[in-house]
C-alpha cells in the first residue's frame, strides 16, 4: 500500500445526499473544482479512522466546497465531523 501525503485537512460540515456533502475547505485553502479528497471516519476516541471514500470537489467558494463521492472504500454512512484530506498529488 502506497503512503499518501496530505496537504490540507478539513471537516465534513453538511450532508446534502448520500453522495454529496459540504466541507469547510475552499479556494482560500487552495481547493479547486476537480480536486480529489479522501474522507476519513472518526474513531470513538476521536482519533482519525480509516479512509472511507474518495470524493471530488464539484463546487468551491472561498471558505467551503461541495464534494461528490467517486469511490467508496468502506461501506459507512458519512457523517458531519468526518475528516477530509487533500492528497499532495495523485
């Protein structure tokens, strides 16, 4: 398994549908439409869990973006508060 370096961390701030959510990372943070991000669950002890999905930014404003799920790694309901990280390069 290759190690992925991440450059920005954000949180899921809203759920629009099972495949679409809002995150608190926007153009001010270097987010651009088309960027890929990984979504991580949060463990009961509040530590970072496993990556559960890969998503793509489909709309971006200064302080938030809308993302859509491209690939599910782990069947889990994505919730607000889950961590979103942007890979350095893919």
